[in-house]
C-alpha cells in the first residue's frame, strides 16, 4: 500500500471517529449551549483555526450563540449580523419581517446564493477563501473579517433552511475544499440538533403555560380566553408547532371494542 493511500485511509478513519463523537456530543443530555461549545472545540481541532463563532437564527437575527478566540470587543460590536434599516439585501423571515445584513458575504451564504464569479463557494452555498483581502475587494466592501487571511462560512442547515452560520477565522492558509465539504456535512447534523432543541424548548414553554387552565370535563376542550374554547391538539399546534396522530389506548380498546381487544391479547399471548 502506498503512503498516499495509507494517509487517505487514515484520514477517512479519523473523520469517521470524529463524526461519531460529534453526533454523540450533539445528542447528550446537556443544554444546547453546552453541546455547541463542545462541537466548536471539535471544529478548532479539525481546522487548527485561531477563532470560531457560531451564529443561530433567533427569528430576528443571526447573533452569536457561542464563540472562541474572538475578542470580547469584536463580539459585542458585531453581535448583530442583521439590521432593521432599509437596504438592498433583505432577509425574509416567516413572520414577514425584513432584515438586511451588514455583511453582503454573510447574506449570500445564509441565503445559499452562489457567486459564479468567485470559485470559493460550494454547491451547497458555503464559502471559504485563503485570500480574504482579495475576496472582500470583489464584494467592494470593508469586511469586519478583513483582519484575517483565511475565512470559512459554513451553513447550519435543517430541512433545507439555513438556521445558523459557523464562522472560522485564521491568519494562515488553512482551508481546502475537501475540509469544507466535510464541515458542511457536520453543519447539517448541527442543524438537526438545533431544530430539535428549539422545538423541545418551545413545546416545554407551551406545556408550562398550560398549568391550571380550565378543561371541559366532557369534550376536553381548553378554555383559552373568556368564551373561546380550543381542542388540546389545536392549542399545542399553535403554541409549539406540535402535530398529532391518533391511536387508541388498551383500556379504551377494551371498553369500546372488546372482541377486537380479546383477539389482540390472544395473538400476543400465543
């Protein structure tokens, strides 16, 4: 076996082990913040970059959720990626409120827009360059990343929607297309974990708000406001986005359909 082939196999094995570790860290019992902090350290080990920031979409902005290696002054100054001021690049969120980024490059990456005149975009819309000064000159803007030589912007995607952005900064030529494609795959895993965590938090908030509210003893509808009554399914869908599918529990099966219930019990005892 040649040294080149052996090196490639070792790299693939290392990435497979790393990916499994990242997936385990993403689905641990800790908070989303803890998981993102751990995953961020994986990215630093993979890329050897000097600084990293993870931005998540909170419905109003892609603000920093966690970061390492960036100065506190920078983080405070650039915490907001979007602006409410009128402009050319508008983010259209589901609530129809418009936002524009202070960085046109970030705007294109979040939208998944590929600039054909720049070879540093992937087909999935992520971005990387080892010559940042030249790239920012192509965008004709003074980018706040310009203090670094290399930059990678990895989309965090869930269900084809960009829910966040991973920013990797380096003062050396660090990035390769192969590395960026691997980080994109990890970004999709992160997106799934983020969406699940946010959905769980929303559902928990909805359940917490349901404490001590009147429920009809007959039809089980919930009294949400004066004379307004809603089914528990509709209420949770509105407040948490939860969808329901209906089945029947063993007790109700026994009460409503005793013959079928007896056949089922007999089948499983056999």
